[in-house]
C-alpha cells in the first residue's frame, strides 16, 4: 500500500472515530473533526494536505462545498419558511443582516483587515446550521417554542447565509480582478444572472426527469449528483465563481417543485455528505499553519465575544419585538448560536481563492472562522444546560411517545395515548400510512427516523419513550439502539419476535438489555392480527371492589395489558420482564382486548369499564 493511500485510509478511520465520539458525547461532529485536524496538521505535522493531494486539493474542496450548499438548499422549502412564525422569518432576514453588518465592522476595526475580506467574513459567520444546533437542543430540553425557533432557524439560515456569503464573495472577487466599479457591477450582475438562470433551468429540467421517471429509480440519486456537479463546473467555466450560486438555486428550485421524489436523494446525499464533510474538515483544519494560529491574538478573542454577546443579542432583541416572548426566552435565543460546517467549508474555499488572487488579509479568514466555530460550540455546549435551568425555560420531564409505524396498530395505540393527554409522534416510510395518520389528526413524520433528515426535522420535544410498532424487524431493532442513546436507558422498548432459534439468538445478543414491550407473545403480527379482527383498546379504572383479577375473569383472560395510569397521571408501560402487574384502587389499566372476548358481547357496568376512545382502527 502506497503512503498516500494509507494516509487517506487513516483520515477516513479518524473521521469515523470523530463521528462516533460526537454521537456518544452528544456534541456536534465538527468539533472533534476540527480538533483532530489541528492536532494532525499544525501541532504534530503528521498530515500535510497540500503535499498529499497536490493540485487536486482545490478542486476537491470546491466540489465538496458545492455538495454541502446543494444539500442545504435542497431542504429549503418555501412553505416551511412561511409556516414557522414571524420570529424565524425575521431571524433569517433581519437577523442575518444585523449579524453580518456587526461582524463586518468588527472584523475591519478589530482585526485590521480590508473591507472586502471583512464583508466576506461577516457574510460567512451569520450561519448556525442544524448539524451544530440539533445536538445541543437534544441535551437541553428547552421549552418547545424555543426549540422550534432555534431548530428552524438553523435549518433555514444555512442556505440563506451561504447564498449571502457567495454573493458577497463574488462581488469582492470580481472587483479585485477588474478594479473599475461600473465594470465590476456589470460582471457581478452577469455572474448573478448566470447563476440564477442556469440554477433555475437546471433544477426545473432535472425535476422533470425525476417527476416523469425518465431515469430508473435506482439512478435518481446518482444522476442528481452528477447533474449538479456538471452544472457547477459549466457555470464556473462560463463565469468564474458562479457555480456555487448555481447549485444553491438548483437545490432551492427542486425543493419547491411539486411531484419531485426528493426523499431518496436526500438519504443518498446524507451518506455522501458525512463521507465528504468528515474527511474534508480534517484536511481543512490540518492546512492551518502555526503562523495562522499565531495571528489569533487578543483582538480575535474580542471579535468572538462581540459576535456572541453583541451581535446575537441585538439581532434577537430586534427580531423578537412584538413576539410575546418573555425576557428569559429571548435570553436563551440570544445565547444559543453555534457556528457550523457551512462556515468552515466556505471560508476555507474562499480563503484559498482570495489568497491566489493576492487579496490582502485573506489568510486571516480560516483561523478566525475556526476560532469562532470552536469557541461557540465549546462554550455553548458546556454552559447551555446550566443557563436553561437558571432562566427556568426548560421543559418538564418528557412523557410523550415516539411510535415507529403509522399502520393501523400504531394509529390505534397513538389515538388512545392522545385521548389520555400524552404527546405522540408517529413515523413511517409508507406514504399511505402517513396519510391515514394525518387524516386521523395524529402528528406524523414521513421518512426514515434514523436518517440525517430526521435528526434535523423529526420533532422530539416532549418525547421521552419509544414504542416500536413497525412491521419491519430490522427497523425496530436499529431504531431501538439509536434512540436509546437519545432518550436514555429504560425509555426504549423492543418488540417480541416470532419464535425462532436464530432470530431469538440474534435479538438477544443485540437488544437483550432492552425491556420487552407488553408481553413475550406480543409480536407485531400478533398485535396487528388482534386489531385487524376488530380488537379494541379499553381503559378501565380499578376500585376497592373491582381489581385486576376480576377484570381478567370478565374477559376470560382474553386481554393484553399495555399501560397503567396512576391517579397522578403517570403512565407506565407494561413490560414482560418487569415487576408483576399489580394495581391499586384509582389506577387505570389500558388493555388490548380480543374482539371475540365475552365482555364485548354484553354490556358491562360503567364503573368497571370505560368505553373505548379508539374503537377499531
């Protein structure tokens, strides 16, 4: 094995370790990636990206940034922008403008760099991004409205901020090459026109290809990637630096075009992005020189403080005027604004290009950007939880349920839990099942709950437990292992499997430590068959004169206990490997009852059984 091949393989292995470590510690992956890159590069000198990749380094970074921007823009649905409140809309418009202006002024006056570089830097540092915001929100348990605002700001500001940075950079780059203001403005307008035109035309045409399935389904994701990269290269060949704008507009166009099956593309893009971003950021951090690190003197730290304690609070205060938020809620919004992947990737790309063009001060962009990223992520990761508790804006202990599946069984269980006052969210990859759940008024997420898209879009506010009620065994098992890390041990359950020596052995090895849901015989097929034959979920209150054994006798043991509800409103999930089921007077039992139970054929005393809320699904 040649040395370059070995180095590339080791970079991939380090990327995997960083991603795993970030997942275990619930931190944004960008932090360990950048730290490992700095240690491998300027600290130890083990990794020299320029020597490793040579002339391929610049094209590789360009293509990776194009993929990252396309990824962000592909999720920018205009309907989402309209549907998430005036505060979010203000934050990604006025908030971006205020932060960008303050960051530009501070960079020029504090760091002593030119107005051109300051403007590019200010445009870069307005983005936060879901890859850094989401892991922090999962550990904070802040109030639902604040979580929604921060989550949607992170999702929407990524492509908006990236587009702003691209426009500023293109103006600066064109101006450096041409000098005359009128000529620069003309070229800038031509570049913007080309990017908008090619991006919109490419998005529309490729959208038609996907809509009418002119390519086989298996080539949709690959074809989209190749088309996007080809348009990026063509745009840059026609007008230098127009390619980034082209792919951003293409993604936005496709995201808002009706009838485009983007879900498989997004899943493919997520895998590719993890691969590119992980390796890319180790390489980018390793390119930082000791001289650049030496530039980070006290003005750089003051610059970081201004972004955190002046620009962000001011923009939040202005953008939340008339919103009805309390000062405590505004304080949390003002505190939480970590910078992420888009800022680091685009800064590295622009810095290389501007340095090659001989623009003075371009060498400051990368170290300052990395300082802001590491500073905001580390400081806010360490202090956000105490600040949430101090401000008193945390959610109570989450008691809701994430239910895998939107099938008849899952909908029946979900409706009963909603009737009892608990938060519920279903998730399924079947569009028909999702539509059935929506028609029943149940909140549902359409997509793979294990995908990166779900990390950004699957709302888990108030959710504390997982019920795997999907017919897909592998999905149930993988989701249980995944969400155990998010929701905590004891809050994630496994579903019994059909009898079988090999299946049971596989499940015991991977999931044996998880509690078994309801009963040892409660497989998906068993539960779904009861519902399919007209079974019902009933809620029954225990009294001094009517206990569990009396209830079992009425049903001739043809019932399956699922939950118990205390008089204080605490819901307990019944598990086969838990303590034996005992009920006190005043507690309620939620059970799944066979349709052919004798009790269903005669009227029961009202004090013994309440009517089913759900009936047959």
